[in-house]
């Protein structure tokens, strides 16, 4: 006579394994710090974060861009076109410093890019609170995405560190407006490349 016990034992063990898998998924982040190969690896960081300084500013104390700054802002979309020199990926999200009494330059700098890509600019976070934005970018919400951030130069080295990257110089030079810090995330590590924009005559190489 056929013995049902082995089959029952097999089914019970199978259900226990399934229950254990469901429990693990509920309590251990998929592809997280424990690196569970059984569940694969899911990126928790953005693919790329690009940090730029706002474009050239007026020197009379007003908070807007200078004529040269507005010209650079118009050219920023060319960083992501077919003829772009560094093959930068098109952003999926745009961030800029929150407007203050002294400046709205970061928003002004990427407004033409926002219009060209039809992407909104998120500008709720103040200049000195860059660590808050860095934490949000690393939270998993932007996993695998490309993010561009326009900020004030005084905070950019700290911003890079908050993302886990090493800034190539600190402080950011006062008269420098034409660089892109491209931060790539691979295997949990952040690598920063300092690139020239090359958009206007006189830009650095």
C-alpha cells in the first residue's frame, strides 16, 4: 500500500521553506547590506549623481545670475546632447538649492534644462542642509536613477562627502563655474570624476 508520509513530509518542508523565504523578505532589505545572493542584488543608490555649481553671478550683491550666467544656463542642456563631450547621462531628477534672500541662482541655472527635459526642479532644501538631500538620494528612493544637483559652491565638497565620494578639491574655487562632479555608484562605492563643462569660451579644460 502506498505510504503518504514521505509526500506529506516533503510538502510540509516545502511550506516551511516558503514561509522562511517570505519572512526573510519581510525583515531583510532585498539586496541590502547582508548581500543575500539568493534574492539577487538590487541597487539602493542612484546610478549617477552630478553636482554642479550655479552659473556666473552678478558682482553687485544681487541674487541673480549675470548675463554670462544666463548664457551658461541656456547651454546646460547641451551637456546631455549627442555632441556632448563627456557622454553624460540625461538626468531623471533635478534638484537645486532652496531660494534664499540672497540667491535663486541654482534654480535659474537649471531652469532651461528643466524645460528641455520636461522635468520639475525640486528646491525645498536649503544650501546648508545638503546632508539632508544626500541622505534622501541614498535612501533607495532614487535607486538606479540619474540625478543632477545645482548648488552653491561652498557646500559642494561637503555634499560630495555626504554621498560617500572624495572631492577633488576643497574649497571649491570662488571664480569657478564650469565644472561637473560626476559621481558613479558601483558595488556600494562612490567614485567622483571632475569634468569640464566646455560650454563657453574660456571654460577650463
